[in-house]
C-alpha cells in the first residue's frame, strides 16, 4: 500500500469520502451537461454551458482534493471549492429570484435541487476540510526554551 498521508493532506481519512462524493458529482454533472451541450445546446445555451462549467469545477476539485497536501494542488483545491461555493449561491439565488434567466435547470439551479442539494452543502464541507487539514494545524507543541535541534 501507499504511504500514510502527510501533514495537510486532503485525500486521506474523511477526505476519501469527500473526494468520492466530489467524484460522483463530477461524473454525473459531466455526463448530463456533455449530453445537453452535444444534443440541444441551441435550446438553452447559457444553462447548459453553465452546467458544463460546474462539471469542470467538480472535476478539478475532485483531483485537487485527492492530491492536495501542501503547495499547488492545495491552492487549486481552495480555488475550485471557492468558485463552486460562489457559483451555487449566485446561480441558486438568481434561479429563484429571476427564473426566466435559466430556461432549463443547471447543476446549481435552485441551490442544486436537482442533485438533492448536494451542490449547496458540498463546497462548505470542502472549505471546512481544507481549513481543518491546513498545514501546521496539527504541529507538535514544544516548550519555548527547548533547543532548536530538539524540535
């Protein structure tokens, strides 16, 4: 088997479940939006392209959370999950307040209602997980008068 995840790793422990849920949502959103774009883009281009964008965000978030630890992948995970959170809230509000903007439902319409509201809850769990696993969060505590070499 592989080595244990290092400090700040996002893909281990609870992160495995989170990555799995992201992967399922990425697969579902990609399949649905790709079909809609390929077969009926002219009916609701904004909605279908927005769903394709959401699917791409889920794919990136899935990969970044699976690979996240320190560095670039962690930054990508933060960006993807933040874009997802803002997207689902903004599109959710707009789709409820001004429903004529979305002739057809998107992944984020009505706060992800078509996907059991998972798109609304998931980014906030993802943000919590990224914060919870941030590097240095679980650093060992040492006495202030300990020599540097002992740390």
